[in-house]
């Protein structure tokens, strides 16, 4: 920015990439640390599912408020505040299985704080990134989630082994503090622009927070003192928005089930310690990182070269991603070797990430001015998927044990992966029918 020759929007994209990486190190880290502590204490699978899903109860509460706050106050400030809050919570709350209430409250607080992050990021990127760079910019930013998850899976099991589960929380808090300092130092609001192309594209002055009775331009060249109202009714009853919402739900159902239960699947289903798996355990998330960026580059190439329209590009990548992922998910419990499970989960998560170049960027296509709001609505559905999927998985496994099925049996896990696989097919069909790449909100 002032101290670098790198264009400001690229610095913002890099910082948001690091932001999402740190967030997912925290999420994977809690799953690894809690699973280690819970298995050592003999906690049953249903109780594990309840604790692991607690984060999402807090997370779902702040998605839409996060989009509203980013729209009104500014994504830069809200993003910083959310990071500081969850980092402090991680630093001071102990991982004590004898004090379940404190653990539940802390996970709720972390969920609430992190719920402001992605609506804020989408608001920021909609302000900074022009349309022809959106696919790869959003893909790079969101691929930070998978890079962080891969890094967490690679490093944190060893940290748990040598320093104990609590050390994971302290490491995550330190990373959060470091990112907060970087964001405070280098992030600024986007420059205001009255250029007609900027306005038409959906970024520039009209996307910045509007304070008080600040004047805004109207079509006849005059000015209006009226603060633009968020079109809630139009958002709620829009079929293209619902196509995004349903696909967001499905994506996160599959992602959160694998993220929270894959350590248990390796430990109990395959009788294999994460520590003994070496670097292979990070491959599903590293594959997501690669495919997310590949999808963004392909989408921008198809659009800028006018090979396909925005609408057809989004539908093509979303369909390929979700259909391939569905088959990989349903095939996963058939494999009884670590290599087979890593391969299936890598294909499933990789192609789901490819699909993000369809539904996930679509917020900015249909509603660039209200990208944070639509993202908040969409991510609320994605968070509900975490609540439902993570908790339901624990209940399914407990039901399998009650039916005298051992967790090493494929039959115990078949329903766990069949559900997200079926949802992928349904969601891809819905996106084909109702999505659009055209701007539908003024």
C-alpha cells in the first residue's frame, strides 16, 4: 500500500487469503485437539458430535448481522473486530472436559465472532475487485480455508502429541493476533470512485458504507439524501439466491462432516493414528486449495475470452464439481485402506472446491452492491449444515453401535457419506435450473 508497489487490491486479496487460512487452522485445530482429549476420556460419539457442532450454533447467529454490519460500518473494521474477539477467546479458555459448560460457551463465542468474517470479506472484495478478476480473487481468498485446513492437519497432531491439546488453542490465538496486526497496518478502505464503469460493475463509491445523510447520485444527475435500503424481500424471494443458498448448504454439509469426523474415521474406522499418517492426511485439504484456484482461473478465462457467458460458466463448473464430488463421497466407505480413503476424500473435497467457482462467486454476480448481505444469508444456510451434519453424524454412529455394528465396519459409515453425496446431486440440478450470472439487484 503506502510502503509497497503491489496494487492495493492484491494486498487486500492476499491478506484475506491469510485470514481464511488462520480461521480454518482454528476449526481443524479444535477438532483435532478435542477429538484427542475426548477419545482419551472415553466420551461417546453423540456427545462428541454435540460439542463439535456447538461452534456452528454461534456461527449461524452472526452471518446476516455480519453482512449488515459490514455494509453499514465497513468490512475492514468488522473483520478486524471479529478476529480480535475469537483470538482472545481461544487464548483464555481451557480445554477441560470436566467443565463442559465453559467449553460450550467458548465455542459459541468463537462461532459468533467468526460469523462476521466471510460476509465482511465478500463486502470488501466486492468493493475492491473488478468483475473480470472476481472468480480468481474469490477463489484465492476462499482457498485459504483449505490451505489452513491442510496446514492444520499436517502440523497440529504433532503439537497435540508433544505439547498437549491445550497448546493448539494458544497457537491459534497467536496466529490470530499476528494477522490482526497485519490487517490493522496494511488494510484500508477502497478509494471512492464516480467512474460510470465502476458503478455499473458494482464496486467503488456506491459500495462504501454510507453514513448519516450522505448524498448519493441518482439517475437524473441530482442527489438524494436517502440511504439505500437493503432489498430484503427481493433477496428472500429470489430463486437465483435460493440456488446459491442450497448449494452453500450442501457444500458445507460435506465439508464440515469431513472436517470434524475424518479424524475419528481414521482413528476408529481404520484404527490408524493421525500422527502415523504423515503428510498424506493433509492431501484432501491441499487438493481443495489447488482445485479452488484452478476453478477461479478457468472461470475468469471462460468469461474474459467470451467462450461462455457468466451464467453458463457458473453452471458448468458448479455441476462438474458437485456431481464428481457426489460419487466420491458415496464411494468413500467402500475403501478400507488409508490411501483409498485419502484418495476419495481428496477427490470429493477437490471437486467441491472447483464448484465454488460456480455458486460461491455468484453472490457478486447477482448482487455486487449487497454481496455481504447475500453472503450472510447464504452462509447462514451453510452454517446450519454444520449444525445438522456434524451432530447428525454423531447420532448415526451411536445408532450403528446400538445396532451392534462396530465402527470399523463400512456399514456404520455408509449413511454418513450417502447423505452429502445425495445432496450434491440435488443441489447441482437446482443450480442448473435457477441460477444466473446476471445482476438482478440494483
